[in-house]
């Protein structure tokens, strides 16, 4: 299992990630609301501003780490796996 940090001592299995996004679009806001209603929302911001949304196969995760940073970590981890 390969995992990446999404902040505040929280890690996500890279094989579970479907989407890494910012929070400023209506489809993402709708996905957050739907996940909240279905108890599938994980908030790992520790009270900080949400800067990224990670959609996995089973949950939606809110992170205080910028989506660009998480995406970079994901790409670096994927590069390690492919070499």
C-alpha cells in the first residue's frame, strides 16, 4: 500500500483516490454536501480552512493542504511505483 499525507497526520491510500480538487466549484460543493448527508465525509482540517477535496472510492475528504500540494505528492508517489 502506498499512502500520501493529506495533512494533520492523516494519510490516504493512493489506490483509493479518484479526484483531487479545490473547493470552489458547485459540483465539488454538491459532492461535499451529499457525502455529509450519507456520513461519508471526513474532515481532516483540524479547524483550518479547507483548501482541497479528495474524492476516494468510498469517501470525500476535506484537507487544509492545498490541492496542488496533494496532487504533487500523489504524482511523486505514482512515479516511485512506476520505476
